[in-house]
C-alpha cells in the first residue's frame, strides 16, 4: 500500500484506471472510518448519493452530517470485490460490487448482516483534481449470520 500514499492527501488527479480504482477504494475506507475530512476534500460540492431503489438521497452536506453524528454506527467491514472503469473526457465511472458488514449487538449473540451492493460512482476532473460527483448503490444480496 506504500505506493498509494498519494491517496492520503487532498489533491488527486484522475490519471488512469489504477488511480481511479484506488481512489474508489479510499472512498470506501473513508465511509467505513467516517473520515469527514477526506470526504470534505474529495466529494464535489454537488455530490449526490442515491441509495438502493431511491430509498434515500444524500447530498455531500447530509452525508457529512450523518457520518459526524454520534448516532452513526459504522459497518465493521466494507470490501470491494470487482471494478470496471469507464472513461470519457473529464468523466470517469467506476462500477463494482461492495460488501458491507454490520453487527447488531442488541442481543446476547451478536448478529452480523452482510449486504452486497452493485454500485456506480462518477468521478470528474475539476481544476486538476479528481472529485466524486455521484454514487448510486443497489442492494443485490443479504446474508445474515451469528458469531
């Protein structure tokens, strides 16, 4: 991961498939860790996240508020299984599957739920920076388990 140290900083250019895949993975980690600073620097001002079946829409401001809230319960894991990258002009689209695992500790036996999502994220080149403009997710599978 040492070769990806550039992802920690705020100024990232849309320079190719490898960089976009790594930036997309960094976004997943920022959501997992509620990294509001990174997200503030890397989400476009007009960012919009459309959740499964249009069940919710989050602007950049709403997402940052949710992640900064004391009520936010982050998942225990977020894993990307595959990527496809499409590029046209100053726009990049990353398509993949993401597994998000959450834990319910409200009973004596913790219960885990892993949701698999199909996602599509649109990145744009803006003034030498690569910004995430939009994200759309659609739940395609659910697995419940106890540990």
